[in-house]
């Protein structure tokens, strides 16, 4: 395995040189510490300062290669014990910028999120964030930050990212949500490099429902901008088959994306919220989220009330009552039932694979 910059020696040859210096030092030691010279040495007042010099030299020798970056790549397996190699790899010291949270005089802090809602698009991420925000010890970023999935933002670094976070007190938990993270290939590795022990939240719905909802959102945007649009059937079906090149279909192939996350995080760090259940009855799902995030149980049933006109739960925060934005819970277009059946059939196998990955099933078609 090759690692840039972090090498313990300038190059292989200077490494050899260092080793030979070490050998010479030990030979020197041997001569100096013959019985006679040792007796002299013991008496000598120089003893401590000579020892100190030797230790300092050894210390500098050990430290020196880490401090000075080098150009040629080196096979680290040959010069480093495996635990040290693992540490270097996991912490990616060469690329990790020095990060400091911003502390304000009034005791509030801006720091990296403790948890991230990673998706899925149209899964109910906004509802989940708003409900989590009912908890007095949670502070949520208002907008979707797109730090890990947009190159332009990622290049600005962790310090920039932390400055997008809400102000919080030390005992509070900060959260951001960007639904596109779940299906972006580079994101799991990048989050891993920020914090390997972070706890992630993923909210999912029936993949077929999600596709239609995804389509509906795009449809509304296009209609608002007076742009032409295709019917959902035109997009879903190509040559009589489900069109796997349609992005909305791919986003619902949960197992493909999940496999990518599981390369970096154990399942125990990814809590999956059942989005269909959260809409029907929010409280039990939110109780599980509180437990997963190790928050004190502060969200209760009276935080939610059903609005009959809307057909959805709204939130009660102290005295304040509010419902999610009008764009949430739009009615879907009527989809040809034969196409819908085809879609249900199509997702059967991917869903089965996903359940197998999780060791858990969902109440999907
Ligand atoms: C270290 O981080 C850089 C930039 O973030 C990345 O390109 C590289 O692949 C990482 N290296 C390892 C060994 O993880
Ligand atoms: C704390 O200080 C920051 C930065 O000056 C300010 O934006 C924030 O409103 C203050 N918060 C409180 C609770 O006073
Ligand atoms: C990483 O995430 C865990 C879990 O939220 C948190 O306890 C820890 O403080 C985080 N570490 C850093 C460096 O932010
Ligand atoms: C779906 O998207 C993933 C990630 O972007 C990609 O690797 C995969 O090939 C796509 N699958 C299909 C069937 O298009
Ligand atoms: C539920 O939480 C609210 C604060 O959000 C609190 O005012 C109320 O007393 C709690 N109700 C119960 C039954 O604990
Ligand atoms: C219920 O929803 C309707 C329609 O969106 C809204 O006008 C009304 O204010 C809501 N009522 C309550 C109590 O939230």
C-alpha cells in the first residue's frame, strides 16, 4: 500500500541511512559502556547530560521523519508496525486539516454535526428534521448544506462546514440533513474521514412511492417554470421494460447505495427510520431516534396532533403549532395501474436484497 507524504523516512535510501546511523550509535554504546568506562561513566557528572543528549537524539530521530514531508512514496508496510499504519490510514493525517470549533463569548459553539440525516430524497427528511428539532437538546441546520456531495463546497474544508452549523451549547446535539448524500458515491468515505463514530439517520419509504414522489416534485418545478414535461409512464417505461436509466428509479435501489455506506460504517451506526410509519404515527419512530442518538426522552405524544384538513400530523412545540410546508405531502398524479404493477414487481428483488443486507424487513409492496 502506498501513502503519499506521511512517510516515516525521506525515501527508502535515507531510511537505510537512518538505520545504519542507529546501528553505529549502538556500536558506540557498546564501546562506551565497557566495564571500565561504565565505572567512569557512573561517577561522571556528565552522565545525566550525556544520557539526555542520547535520548534527545533518539527522540529527534524518531520524530524527524514524521515532521518532514517527503516526496517519493514508500512501502509503509515494511517500515511501520501494523497498528501505526492503520492509524495513519484511518486518520489520513496528510489531508486532514486542523479543525477547531468556533467558540463565542456567550458560550455557544459552532462545530461539526454529531449526526447527519443522509436521505433519502423524498423519504421524509424534512419531517424527520423538524420532529427531531422538537427536542430541546437538538440544534438543526436550517438549509441543506451539500458539503460532502458538491465538490465546490467540499473543497472549502471542514472549517467552512462547521461555520454552516447552528449555534449550540456544549451539551447539545447538532444535526444537518442533505438527502442527496445517501445516493452520492463519494459521500460515505468523506463522512468517515470526518468522524468514524458518527451516528447517521436514514429515512426510507416504499421505493415505488418514492419514485412517484420524486417524479411529482420535478413535475411541479417544471410546471412552475413553464418547462415541458413528460408523463410518469413515459419516463418509467422504455421498450416495455422499467427504465433503469431513469434517475428516480436508481435512487430507489436502496441496496446499491447501502452497500457503499456499509463499506465504511457498521449497521449499528446507521439508524433507519420507517418513513411510512413516521407519517402515519410519528411518536414511536421518534422515540427510537431519541434512543439511537442517546438523547434524553423529551419528545412526547402531545408534540404531535393530527390535522384532518391536511390529513397529516402537525407539530406542537411548547405553545407553537405548525405544519410542514405545503410542498410536503402533495397528491401524486394518477399512475396507470399496469405501470404501477410493473414497478412493484421490479422492486421485489432489490428490496429483498436490501432486507437481507439489514436483517430487517419493511412493509413495502
Ligand atoms: C486522504 O484524503 C485525501 C483527500 O481528502 C484523499 O484523496 C485520499 O484518498 C485519502 N487517503 C487515504 C489513504 O484515505
Ligand atoms: C451568542 O453569540 C453569537 C455570536 O455573537 C450570536 O450570534 C448568538 O445569537 C448568541 N447567542 C445567544 C443565545 O446569546
Ligand atoms: C463523532 O461522533 C460522535 C457521535 O455523535 C461524537 O460523540 C463525537 O464527539 C464526534 N467526534 C468529533 C471529533 O466530532
Ligand atoms: C445506479 O447508481 C449507482 C450509483 O450512482 C451506479 O453505480 C449504478 O450503476 C446505477 N445502477 C443502475 C442499474 O443504473
Ligand atoms: C410534552 O412535552 C412538552 C414540551 O415539548 C411539555 O410541555 C409537556 O408537559 C409534555 N407532556 C407530557 C405528558 O410529558
Ligand atoms: C390544518 O391544515 C389546514 C390546511 O393546510 C390549515 O389551514 C390549518 O391552519 C391547519 N390547522 C391546524 C390547527 O394546524
